[in-house]
């Protein structure tokens, strides 16, 4: 597969032929039509067009984390603000530590991985506790412990097959 003209770096910054893309209306359209194929490759799908893009790590990056209290039941929740300027509830069970101890979660109804920026990681770290065995970490929210998983699942046969179809 050829290299794409559109790239997203690990900090969630978009580029076209090396130039920083900053026009919100264009980025909003791209985010709206962003997909991940069966091999984990990112693409923008507009009408009949499919355009693969190069993504250094994840297309979505968590820029901020905040704790809110729901007015209807007084329950706490953690919210994340993403690089597409959206805000959503952090799915606590989706937290995991990836390569180089980078923290990730699932966003957009579980469709995408999102990388935590350094600032958002420090914001989330305020809520992280260490277990008694000193090897596990969790977030205690509403008297429930949400453990942070270590790394993603290992490579599947599909991923291996896809790599042969889409060389890096």
C-alpha cells in the first residue's frame, strides 16, 4: 500500500503533504467519516470514495479528563475531551496500558482507540490507586474498582494476514 498524503501524528495532529491541517470544518468532516477497516487501518470514507490515511498511533487523542457528578443520581463519572473537540464519558473498563507505558481507552462507542496525552494522563493519575499487591492499578469510582489492563491482546491471525497485505 502506498503512503498517504494525509497523516496523523501520535499527538493527534493532522497533516496533508507535510503541512499542518488546522481548518476545523475540514477536520470535522474527516473525523465524521473516519473508519477502521478489518485490518485496523484508518480510512476516510466519503460517499463512494475510500482514502487510507497514515496514523502514527491513534487518530483520537484524549486532551483532558474531568470528574463530574450526574445530577439525576449523584453518581460520579470521568469525562474525556478528545482532539475532535468532543466530550464523552470515559468507559472505565476500556483503559489499558500499551507499548512504552502509554495509556489508552476506547472512544466513540468503542469503535476507536484513543491515546492519552501527557497532560490528560496526569489529570487521570489523580484518580489512580495501587492495589495492595502493589502490581495492579485501578480507579475507584462510585465504590467500584476499575482495573487498568496491561497491554492489548496479542496479534491475531487476521492482523498477521493483514500485515502481509498492507506492508508498512
